[in-house]
């Protein structure tokens, strides 16, 4: 029994291994990217579930089309316009099993062995995992507070063969919390258009904007049907349904549907219908506002304690949205070593090195602020600060 | 924008295209492999959903582990022993998004370009689709009423390089409805052991046995950890949750978990918990008994009308379980032509050629008997008989 070659470069996620350790009772975890479960609209979801089963029991438990439940795709099309400033028809939308599946399908559609994926440096480790199945080379594009640095991107495109896709998280990026400026968004689409390269825009956090307005999506600047937009209900409603979506132009969508069909036939009919009924009957935006209030406060509390407790050698920025604070340490320090000690003290986080597909950069850490109650933040951040101080 | 090479050999499923046509009002469809929705235990599922949200709302809507909800895996382990005569620990079980995902993950784990998959001739077209992503060659092993013919299998193994997996549906096969004899099951495992090849046992229909006892699974004869068993709740409870499972030995399971994590993180927490609570609180076996009574009657009714109405040139067997009757026509007749006419008369089925990965064999048709009420069977089969008669 011999595995395929691709299995040689596929390994479990660091985060998932850490998350398993966080199941120990009493652990304070700033590790995962989980939403706060106390904000899930459980009663409303219960009402929606009962209504779906009462009104459409047979249909909601039966097979459905690969593309997904049409009325849900209509709602998503409306939200894409209202929130992400881009017009799609329901036929341009495919329901996926979380946006992780959207990433995996993108790898399947575009990547042959040794093709090149460009991503922000650093970027989301779940995307590396999904793409690695198809054995690409990753080239990390240097970034600053405005997003990818366009001169660097252009230089790489001019000197690199076989660039097949550009993967970016333009809003409240995982792990850095940064958002791209509008100018950079426009510039990226102009460059991608010139080089005729697919841009996968992963956007699970855009609606969690704590100050000011949401910025227009990359997709809104797409004139050639090059952007594949990945959306998700995991961060704005709940992750337990595993409902995400792909928006793409018709010639790409046709292939996504074929690949999705082969992968798992379709996503849970029941979960799709619950999300649809929930949005029809209740106000998702009102729920998002509640989440934003809580997360904004947690972010501010965490930043305040970091400011007070962390040694002066660390640097960090205030993210305007999303779930994460990114902390950089002096280059002499290895965050994986800090993690070992920190876990002994009952505090978990994800070491920054995990977010660089080609390794290195071990002197950073990603802190999640959405999932822990205030008291846990008040207790955990000073404990972590004490561990960090030992390493300086 | 250029697709990966693999997308050249990936096409939508015939069945799905036909299923779309069957959405026309009034269509009598013997095409899909759908269970009868009037048998879904909707009230019990409603009670289970409410209970899950009342007792474990936060957990049921949150992320979970890639492996799946442990208490559900414990229940599956018990059922594997009770029904399929094989002992697995819950750690040997991974929850998948339907058993289609189990097939896809198997392709991912084992198949490099041009590797060989052995399958029954004919076999399940959804499996071809899933495997084709990884560009294998299919070799069809001749079968008779007892299963694969072992002399043919041995001959192929002796003369073929790069055979990486054997894909079989030993119980009430899709599309033929045939079941393997115990002697053949034992023989297959003996041969697979000698050649050290993975056997993917796809078993969605085994529990739908209408006469006599269930036969022991291939997995029950596995002494070397070579069988990957794929199970599903789609045919015995409902397909709308997309809950299936993979059973495999620890060294294989580790890789399945990594591949599943990259594919979609995990399967719906909520659906997993509903299935668990449903089985804890209600009697799944009782529900299966009800399904069996209805499906047995529909099978008998369909066979009776086929016997009476179909021309004498066709041949068919009575399946002892499952969802399908396989009808063979004289080789001069093309079932795809019959389908065109038949759809005009408002009756759908799947042409047999779809079930041969290397083409040919266009003189058969697969009829599903589980999804249509008696009156539809009484109306549809004579109409189909009339169309067939035109072609003889």
C-alpha cells in the first residue's frame, strides 16, 4: 500500500494540534480563530430549524443540486452587493462546505505540480494546507500596512514563470489583521489583469469592521472575471453549519461546480435551508452589530493590557476589524519556544512562523481576541507577558 | 487564466444532468438514487434538532475537530460491529461530508497520474468522477452474479503495473443491484493481501437487505488493515445532512484526517450532533425496517410490471436489496436514444453506459425503485416499456 506523492508534502495543521491542547480544562486560548459561542443566536436558529422541518421537511432532508439552494444564493447575491459592493447573479454563486472548501477547489482548478501561488507574507496557514495537496511553489509577496507592495509583486511576476494564482485576504487579514488600501486593491486588479492571473479573494472577516466603513472588495474592481471571491457564514453567524460560498464568472463557475460535485456532491441541504430561513425571518445584520460591539471591546481590552504588560521590545498595531492581533518580537526570540512555556502556564496562541509557507519568521505571535471572555483576557495576557519577558 | 491539467478530464455527471431535467413538473423519475422522502422521520429529527440546540447550542454551532464528534463515532463503531461484523475503535472512524467525500479522499491519498484503479464492470459513476480528479486509468474487472470474477482479477493483477486500489460495492451494487458471495469476499481479501493493494469498500446499501441476512463486509475479512470502509447515513436516515464516514486502520486514518482537514476542516457540527441525538433517542433500526418494507414492495411492484410489460428481449434480475434494478437490452439498442424518447414521454432513468468508466455497453438501463410512489411506478414502467418496444 503506497500513498500518492502528494501525501508526502501534506501535514496536519499546527493550529489544529495546538487547538487539541487547548481542550484541557482551564486553558486560556488565544489560539484558534473561533467566534464567541455566547453570541450565536441559538433561539433564532432553533426557530429557523423547526420552521424548515415543519414547512419543507422532505426537501430539507433530501439531496439537492450541487450549486446549492437557490433562495440562499439569491440572498447571498444581495449581500454581496450591499456589503462587498459587487454585483453577482445567483448563478455565479456556489455553496461550499465552508470557505476552506473554496480554497481547496481553487487549488484543484488551477494548480499543477510546481505551479506558483503568490500570497501575502505572512498569510493563512489553512490555505497553504489546501493548496499543498496540488504541490505548488509558494512565493511570498512582501507586504506593508497597505497590503502587498505592488513593486514587489510586479518584480516577481516579471521574473517568475508559471504563476497561476494570487491568494489574498484583503480585509483584516489572517494573521496580521491588516486591510488593504483602496489604491492597492485597484492596483492589484490592474496588474492581475495585465498578467491574466486568477485572484482568489478570501473574505471571511470583511463584515467585522469595528471603525469606519467596509472597503470595496477586490471583486468590485474586477473587469475581466478574474476574481474568485470566497465568503463564509462562519464568522458572522456560526461555523457549525459549514456554509461558505464561491462567487466567480460563468466560465470559472462551470468548473467549480464540476469539481464540487466530485468532491462531496453538495453541501448539507438542511444547513443551507436553516441559514436561508434565519436570514429571511431574523436580522443577520443586527446580530453582526452585536458581535462587533463585543469583539471591539475585547480587542480594546486586549490591546490595553498588551500595551501595559508586554515588554517594550514587542510591536503591534490596532486592527480595524477581524479577529486577530499580530505581535512581533525581536528576531532573537522564537515564539515556538515561548508557546511551550506559555502552554505550561495555561495560555495558548499560534506562533507566527506557521503563517509563512516557506518557513522562517519565528519571532511573531498571533493572538485571537474574539473567543475569550474579558476575565480570561485580563488573566491570560499578563501571564503571557511574563513568559515573553523571560525570553528577552 | 489557465486551468490545471486535471480539469481536462473532469466533466459533470450524466446523472446530475438528467436529475436536473427530472425537476420538470410531472416527470416520473427512476433516475436518481434518492431515498423516499415520505419516509424521513421528520418529527423525530425536529425533536433531535431542538434538543441539540437546547442542551448543547454553543457546541453544536461551533467548530469541532476534523475527526468528528466522538459520541457519533462511538455509535458508528457499535453499528459497524452489529451490522457489518467488523470491530473498529472510534479512533478508526472519520466523519465525512457524505461517502462521496470518502471516495474523493481515497483518490487523493493513493492516486498519482496514470495509476490504476480496478473496479467492477459496471460500477458507480460518482466514484469515477471523484477518482478522475487524480487522473488514473480504470481497468474494469469482469463480474458475474457472485461479484468480481477472481480469475480475471488475478490475471489483471499479474499483468498490470501500478494498480493502486480496488474499488468495490459488495452489497446491492450500484448500478446492478448484485451482492458478492461470501466466498468471493474472502477470495478478494486473500488476493488483495497477496498483492498488498488497498481495497475501498463502498457500502451505502448493505443495511437495506430485503430478504435473508446481511452478509459480512469485506472489512470483516481484512487481516492486514487494507480495507477502507465507506459508510453513509444518506440511504438509511436521510441524505440532506451529508454525513458519511470512513473506517480505516491507524496508519491510513492519519492521512485521511490530514486530507480531510485540508479539504473542508470538518463536517457540519450541527448535523453530526443531530444524527447522534436522533440515534440516542429514537430507533434508527426501526426506521430502517419501515424503509425496507416500503422499498421491498416497490421493488416487487416494479419487477412485476417489468415482467409483464417489457419485451421478452430484455433481461434483469431481482436484487435482494438496495435501490436499483438493472435491465439489459439487446446489444443493437442504445439506451441513450431510448432516454431521449422516454424523457419526451415524461419518464427518466440512467442509461447503463454511464457506469462503464471506459465507455461502451450502451445497451442497459438502471431503474431506481425507492423514490417513486406505487402509482408512479404503475404509470411510468408501462410508458417506458412502450418506448423500449419502439427500439426493438
